[in-house]
């Protein structure tokens, strides 16, 4: 089954031990609101949200209850994001997720006039041009969804299990340096999480330090 996670209590304890440290480093990196991070806690229900996607459709996390959901904060102008898309790494992972029936939502929290901002037409053209395969691209120009999750960087990844529990948050992989990094040879934390859920095993790394460009929230 994909709906269970072995050792849920262990995951919670692990998260509490490391959450403050991870948040400290991440805030220094990206400057999210001071108390926003408390809303997203490993082993607890993922924060609910409703947004509008690139095709003007309403999209809620609750719509996908019963499915694993991957949340990817993205900014197409960020060099770290470009590394994963220009290598084909992100698209490959999106397709692998879709083949397993996993819902992949890309979220753009850049404010109007800031790096990475897109309107719906631009977002759809970008998805087509780079061969991406998210279930939807959610546009979050107010930053409300991003701040709810204390998303700090692009990319910043979150995984929600089929029961609606947050089971992973952090970096996409273990190669934060942009120069010389090879996504194909990296340890991919999102893939590890998906594989663990599929095998009904504990998520090996529930929290990691996110890296990338700071999200360009509205001031």
C-alpha cells in the first residue's frame, strides 16, 4: 500500500530533533517570515491550500486526498532550477511520479515584477517548451501558499502521503553547489521518498536543508 508510512512516530521524533536546525539554516538562506515555518511539520497533516493554476482552474490539496502529492516550488529564471530542467532531471522525475499515479504540482510564488513571475499563458508555454509534466502549475503571486509552507528556495520540495501527512520537505537532492553538480549522480531525496512510500517503508530522510534561489515573495 502507498497510504501507510512505517515508523510514523519515529519520523515525528526525528523531525522535532532537526526542524529547528534546518529552519535556522534555511531562513538565513532565503529570508522567509520568522514564524511561518511552524505551519509545515513532518508527520503532521500537510497545510491545506487552494490556488489557481495556469489554466484558471481552482486546485486544492484536498482534491488529491488518497494520492501521494509532490509540491515543487519553482522559478524558471533561477540557475538551480535551470540545472534540473536543462539536464532533464526534473522532467524525468515528474514522469516517473505520474506513472505511479503520484500528483505533481509545480508552484510559482514569485510576485508580479519579480524574477520568475509568470502569467497563465507564459506558464503553459514554458511547460510545453521544456517538456515538463506536472499535473498542474499553480500560480501564487500573493505568496500565500508559499508562506503557508515556509517555502524558501527554488527548488524547494515537499511530499505529502496519501493520507495527507507531510512526509518530506527540503532539497531535491544532495548537490547544493550549482557548479559541477550532476543531478544524474546525486542522491535524490524526492525519489527516495517516493520509493519508500511504495515499499511501505519509513522515509529515509524526512528533512533536508533546501538550496537554490530565494523565493521572490511580494514585499
